[in-house]
C-alpha cells in the first residue's frame, strides 16, 4: 500500500479556515527560538522533537482540524507523519510554511529575532568544511573531515532529515526563555477548548 500524500493548505486557504467558526488549531513545530522570532497569531509551539516524544499525549487533546507549520514545510511533513501514525486523521500542512505566510503579508506575532535552524546548519557545516580544507594544507588528513561533512549533507538531503539540525535545536540559543514541555502544551490545548 502506498503512503498517502499529506493534505496541504496554502496561506489564503488557512486564513479562510481561521475565519470559520470551527477554526483549526495551528501547531508550529519549529524550535522555541524560531517560534519566538515570528509565528502565526493563535498558534501553539510544539517543537518536532517534543511532538515525536509525546505524540500520544498531545494527540489525545487534538480532536479539531490541525494545521502544522514550520519554516518551509519539511519539519511539518515529519510531524504530520508522526501524528498520522498515532491515528490523528485531520491534519494539514501549511504549504511553504511561515516563510510563505510572511511573504504573502499575513500577520505574525514577532519577538526577539534569532537565526532560523536552517541558517545555523549552513553556518556550522560551511565553517567546519572551510576549516577542514584550510587545515588540510598542514594536516592532509583533515580533508576527510570536509568529505564526511559533505557526505552528511548529502545524506540529509536524500533522507529528508538533518542530524546537525536536531543537535542544534537542543542548544540553549534555540530554546526560548519560557521553554516548552509536554505538560505545558497539553495545558494550553485543554484551556483553549470551547
């Protein structure tokens, strides 16, 4: 049996859904720092790693339609798969993520500005490769570090995962002042029920 394609909604479609009396819940699966930088008003921050770890507990409080949001759609796709596997059928992914939402001029709540996770990955990977290439002038074996980084980036693209991104998301820089935990998220979901 072929896996079904995720149901997507574009920015205009989401605004129409939000205007309806039975508006969906918006789960933003980016890191707390990314969420703090800019997020759709009324959305809940449920970082992808936390969602995966506590998906059954979170699913128990999601009986409405749910729209998953991330930077561009990749993490939202992974969240959709995890929640669908847990039995939640009413899922949508915001096409183009928060990047497209903002580009189309829809409202966002802004906080302190932090680099997106993808930009951090590019900085760390690029710096490590550049350092390894420069070090290989004096230490020829350092070129293998650059090769390993290149292989890791190729694997990340092919598998649609990013180990470096997952590690960077756990750094204090990517955690907001008020951190997210499963109990806090569940409390927010329960409190917002009509």
